[in-house]
C-alpha cells in the first residue's frame, strides 16, 4: 500500500470522524431547537390569549368608561340645571328680601306714625274724659228734670191711647155700616163714598148728617166665554179685582150696547153670570164695565 493511499485513508477516517461529530452535534442541537420552539410557541399562544383577554378587558373597560362618562355628563347637566334653578330661586329670594326690607321700612314708618297718633289720641281721650265728666254731671241734673217730664208724658199718652181706642171702635162701626149700605148698590155699579167729617167740637169729629153720596166702582174687563143656549157668560176678572155676587156688568162692543151680566159665582181670577137685557149676541172679547 502506498503512502498516498495511507494518507488518503487517514484523511477519510478523519473526515468521517469529523462528519460524525458534526452529525451528532447537529442532531443534539436540532432536538434543543425543537424543544425551545415548542416552549416559545406555547409562550406565544399564552401571550396571544392574554393579549385577546386584555383587549376584551380593555374594550369592556373602555365601554364602561364611556358609560360612566355619559352618566357623569348627564349628572353634570342635571346639576347645571339645578344650579340655574337654585340661582333663579336665589335671585327671587333676593328680590323678596328687598321687598320685605322695604315693607319693614314702611312698617317702621307706620309704627312711628301710629305711635305719635296714639299719643295724640291719648291726649285727646284725656280731654274728652274731662269733658265727658262735666257733661255727665249736667246730664244727671237734667235727668231728674226729665223724669218729671216723662211722668207727665206717660199720663198724656194714656189719655191719647184711650181716645185712639174709642176712635178705632167708631171707625170699625162706620166701616161695617158703610159695607151694609154699599152691598145693595154694587149691582148697579155704585158704592157709598166715604163721608167728609164735620167738626162741631174742637176735640170731636163726626160725619155730617146729609144724604150719603155714591161713587162709581169702575171695574172693567172682557168676556172670556159665552154659553148662549144657557144664557151664561164668563168674565176675565174675579174676587181679586173686587167682583162680588149680584154685581151687574154692562157689555159693550165699541160704542154699541150688547147686554148686561149679573154675577152668580165669583172665583179669585174670574166670575160667571147670567145674561140680561140681551140686544145682540155677546162674544168673547167684548168689553165689560160696571159703569157705562
């Protein structure tokens, strides 16, 4: 075997040993890198999850902050409105305070005026009391005089009362007598006129002894209904107007005489009578009167 071959064999052996070392080193380092890669990948995945969780948390926190910021803004707006209202109330209170102070000043002036007026009134009252005491003494003196005058006046009043009773009784008798005399004349549309008094003695009045004068009653109305068959008519006035039984009414139409109605029955607002001296047929609306 030549030297060159031996050198080549040695070189090959060295190269093989060197390659083997390199392979062993590569394999060993490759396992290390794989393990490190797996570890780094796990850490990366963990960091990614943490990042996503942090982003979600940040989003929630941001949303919560926005909500809290909106609520805070709403509260600030409400507080500003309330501050404005309170400021308005404060201004109103200041104005009322100013008005009250003015009223207090006015009351103070009125109190001062009232105090002075009260002092003046007190002085006037004292003077009035003095005057009243003087007047009271005069009244006591006059009262004793008035008692005697009152006694005499009562005696006069008793006499006047007795005379009034007598006069009232005479008037009642006169009225009853006049009513009795007046009744038979009403059917002819007449009534006894009150007699004028004739005074023969200074304190006594009596009617004159002359024939009693008469006066027209003067009742007027209209025919309300007519029953020609039974010769009965109803008139529009009654007892409230002075109508009485047996009173005679004359029926006219314009200037034309129609008939007479003699009253048979009287009610407050109407009356019914029989037809007499019929010249023409009476009709509702014809005028009636106690005097032609």
